[in-house]
C-alpha cells in the first residue's frame, strides 16, 4: 500500500530500508517465530521483513508486536496474510509514563479479516485501549487462550459463548458491569479471570463451566453469588475477595477439589458454619458477628464499618455509601464515613519515589515520606475522608511540626494535620482529612503561627519563642488579611562553629509573610530577643545589626540605620510596613550581610558520608548509601553481618532534595538500561530522613578468570536544586567541584563454571540435560534451546514464575545486558541445573509458561513430551514388554 511504501521510504532515509531486510530477517526471523515487541521500531521491522521476505513471513506461526508502536495501525493490515499463525501477541505496557507506570497501547480494534486466521489458538491484547471486543475474535474457530486484561471493556458480546474451544480467558482490570448468559457455553474453559472490574451480579449460567479449575472474581462489586457455583466440581481456587458480599451459599464448602476460597475484605456479618470451619476459606477483613449499622450511622459507629486489608500486590478497592476502613500493606490507613460516596467508587492508589521536579520543598523543610497518589483525581466526597500516613520519625528535628502536604495540580499546600501514634508499634502517623484525592506527602517544617489581621488590629506570638511577638495597631489594614510567622532558633554554638568567631552572636531568625501584596497602612511593631549573652546593661549599640533578608535568603541587607531600634533589658523593638526575614546580629565585623548569608546557607545543609559495601556471599552485589553523619555507625552495625567494604567516605555537605550520582570506574560497570541510570551513572536524590540507598549488581568487561578487578565507585553532585543560593551554585560549577568522594570496589577472581567456556552458541556451552522421566518424557538440552528461541522480553516474568529469585533475574540481566538471547539461555539453564533432580520439573515448566501468559510455549512443551511418550512406548513394544503387560492384563481381567 501507499502508506507502507511511505513508511519503508522513511526507513530508507534512516538507513534501514527494505534493502536491509535480509539482515533484519537474520536477526529477527527465527524458524517460525517473530518476537518484535522487544524493539522500539518492531512494526517497521515487520513491514520491512514482509516486503523483503514475504514467503518466509507468511509461514510465521508465532508473532509478538508492541501496541505502543506508533505505526501499529499500518501493520495490522498484514496480519490476515499470516494464515499459519498460531499465537499473536499485540500488548501494550512497553512504554512508561513519568511516574514509571505502564502506558496502554493504541489498539482499539482489529481488521475483520483477522477472523479468518483458522490456526490461531493464542491471542493476547492486554494493556490496550479496547472499549469493545473486536467482533472478528468470535470467528476464530481454534482459539484456546484469550487475554484482554488492562483495557476499557464495559461488556462482552452476547454470543461470546461461541468460542467453544476457549480454555483460558483473562479480562482483569477492565470496566465490565455484567456477563452474557452465553458464557456458560464455554464448556472446556479451565481458567477465568474477571478480577478488578465493576461486576454487580453473575448469571446463573456461570455454574455450567464444569471444567473450570480457577475462577477469579476479586475486586468487583458483587453483593451475592449464584448458588449454581456449587456445580463447578472441577474448581480448585475461587477468588472473591474485595467485593461487597453480604452472603455466600454454604454449598461452596462441599466442592470436592476446592483448595482455596478467598472471601477476605467483604461485607459478611455471618457465614454458614460449613464455610466458617473449612480450612481452605479466608475470611479476614469481614465484619463477622457485628450488628447492621443504623441508618443514622456516623463516625461514632465507625467500629461497625467494613474493614479492608489490602495485600502488597493490590492497587485498588471499592468504596460504597456504607463507608469502610481500609489498611494498605505499607501502613497507610483510610476512613470513609457512611455517605462519603453516594455510589460505589473504585479507588486506585500507589506510592511514588519523590521527584524534585514535582515535590517542591521550601526552605528548612524535611521530607518524611514517599508520595501517595490517590485516584480518581477531582472527585468530591460528600463527607471528609480521613487519612493516616506513616512517616520517618524526625528525632533530631526540634521546635518543628509535621504536616501533610497535598498537590492540587497547580501548587502544593499544607493540610491541618494531627500527629498520632500507632497503638501497637508506637510509630508516628500524620492524620488529616480531605474532600478531594490527589498527591500527598509528609514533611517537617518550621512551626507556623498564623492569624487574621482585621482593621482594628491584633497581636501575634511565636509558640516556639513567646518572646517574639508582632503587634498590629488599629487601622493597619483596610481589609482583613492573613499573616504567618515562623522562627528558626540558632544556637551560639552553631554560629561560632560556622563563623569561627567566638564574638559573633545572633537572635532567632524570624520569617513573616502575608497573603496580600499591599504594604501595611501603619507600621507593624516587632519584638525580638537580644542575641545570647547580650542584655540592655552590657549592650554596645555599635555592634548590633538588624538584617533583612529576601524570602529566598539570597541577600541580607543591614537596615539598622533605616529603622528606629528601641531596647529593653532583654528585647529589641522596631517597626516595619512590609514583611520578610529579620535577624539581629551582635558582632565587631563590618560586612555582616555576607557572614549572615554564609550562616543561613550552612543551616540548610546536612553533613553526610557515603558507604559502598559488597555482600559477603555475592561480591557482585553492591550496596550504596548516603547517610547523615550521626547515623553512620548504627547503619554499619546493622549491615556488618551480611556486607563488607571500606570505611565510609569523608564527610561532605548536601542540601535536602539535592541530586547526586554514583559512577563505577576502573573496570567495573552496571546495566546502562536501568531507568535510574543517566549517562552511565546511577542517580540519587538526597533526603535526610529517607533511605538514600540502592543495591545493584555490577559486572566487569575485564576477564576475571585470571585476576581480580580492583575498581572504584565515585560520587558526584548532580543538578543544583533551584532553591540553592547563587553563591553555593557558583562554587559547584566545573568538573572538579562536582566530585564528592571515591571508595574502592574489588571483584574477586572467578572460578570456572558451566557456561563460561567458549562454545558453538554465542559463547555458551551447556551440560547434558534430561529433565523429567522416561514415562512422562524427557526435555533435553536441544529441547531447551528450541524453547529459548520462543521466549522474548517476558523472560524475567517466566523466570520468576519458575522460582528464580529477583536477585538471580537481575544478575542474569546484568551479566548478559547486551544480548537478549543470552539472558534467556542463562535463565532457562540456571533453572534447569537447579531442578535437574526434580521428576516433576517439566510440569512446573509448563505451569510457569501458562502463568506467564505463554500458552503457546506450554503447548510446544506438551507436544515434545507427548513425542517422548510415544518413543518410550515404541521402545517397550520393540523389546516385547508391552505384549507381556497386555497378557498379564488379560489374565487379570479373566480372573
């Protein structure tokens, strides 16, 4: 087509035209598979292959494309030409937004001709933008596996039951409100996942799914379930948690194969005895034994509300007009009073790492928590919703207060906050009430006193230092305005340490602000205590300076000669008409403004040390952390049993919210594709009360078979925060000034092991393998190599489902970071070696493939195993064992 020609022409301009199709075919087209979702330009590669190697492409049986690809629409028209296609994956989720969440693909429909793919058995359209199920899907006669999770489906077609061969169907995380009656016609369906939708009721026909082994209906709005579910005699696992169930049929307890019935987080006040005593039932989070709430229920009857306890993998829950209490795995609590939501409302939540681009801290603020996002944004509740957020206890911060800060989409503002303690752990939580959901975090700020100033005037005191007060005389303003006061106490020891001058003294630092841009009509009278050690009896007025700073602390002007200073025995009093920072200094120095600026800058900084430790059992696993000076010893004491490494770095100073980088050097490297990796360096943000820690795997391009690698990790400053004073910013420019510290890292000499000797396949060589047993069939080294060619970017998911640890997966990825196929091979053969003695390992491999959404590979393994069984039977027949067995069977039958 003309569109295809234009795209191919664009590829030519980029040096990737159709003339390169043979090269691309060699790297992308393997046997009967095309795994192109691992390439950012996968659709363009597919078009080029189809143009240059059409004869081979139309024979493809397994195809994977990313629906985040911008030219997916053009590619779809080619699909009907692939008559032999057995597995088609058109998933989104390959791109991420600025918060790290998967972005849905652009797919909204499929060409009608796709319904002519008579061989297609596996179709995955997850993470897309489907609002209706494409009608062509219902014409696929061989379809066995269908995945449409993470879309926007509101209903399934009435004739959905025509997919008579369907064994697996997943529509989790859609907006389904009901199911067609024809769903009961899916006679061979074994696995049905409809979790996290909006289902309010189920048709009785669901009870006709006699082969269903797993049914997931969690996270919906079901208040009851049909009695016909008791007909599902093959059912092993039934997930009904996080619904609105008020009753369940007792007959569920008699299902013969049931191994798990999850009824957690529902509205069950009573359940049948058969259910309550069954060992396979989970009932936590239900108001069992509690009375029905009265129609006038209010917060005083909150004890009778439904309670939801969410596990770490869950990210949503449903709120009804009855209200509820919710506890997240991270310790955050919610209270939705009755009537807060008029209709059932699905709430989504996530916690995010703080990003300085979004989280704007004010001077002297300290961040105490991660960012909590609650959706939907903008929905107004009928009553205030209460939130309890745990935070890092600011034990070293005195004369400050803790507040919850929220983002409106335009700016951050502080909520009225009450600090409480958890009953059992005694850990602090910040408690606030809101009518809207958005982003929330906990900060420690200077104590803020505020008041309304009317025309007749008023008086404002500091709760930190009652000796500081501001007097507003009558007639000071025509309209009432709001005024805020904050005080930063500064000790004589701090001033002496920073200035290296025992003669310098300073009063507390006073910050005044208002919500009006208009100056006051009459002077406002301010009282400040004299600096420590100074009284009206020994005062030398020539040494006393009143400084006024701008709100950013950039400039400090001596205004002693511009105001009338009055003195008492303990205080200095002066008058002003507009607000700013005010600071009294007592010194013999003449240029006091520059000294004050330096002191103010240092008061905002933290003294920190860097540590770099390696795991004793695995030196390639490195822990990096930036620790405030007073916490270094306790942190090292906690880690000393599992880690070893050099002494912490020398002390350096950093601002709250300042970025810094860690770079591995001298023969040590990391995975450059990490999302937190910038120009080969790991990015960190320093927050004094949060864990500035990362644990990563390192590798080395140096051959470690003959020698150890003595490298290092260096720390460098990053972008200067916007709020850092100009002088401090200027001092940090240039390569040398960005360096902070360097610590040694040593990777020991490697011992020879399998897979490291050069072999015929990309440098890998593999030991002989015979997984399984003779009767069920073996998987050999050649079989695993064949399977590896079918695996793509989802190898990590498969590895985790096989039982490999996250650390093993991460290490495999780092060690083979430039070769996807090596990552897959290393994952499969690492698992094979660990499980070579397990006679049930082949079944576990098949199960892992199914759980990873790779039914196509599971089918291939089944085919290999069946072939092995046939060969085994043939070998028995050849040696005459089968005849003997048959004769014995006949004799037994005759008896």
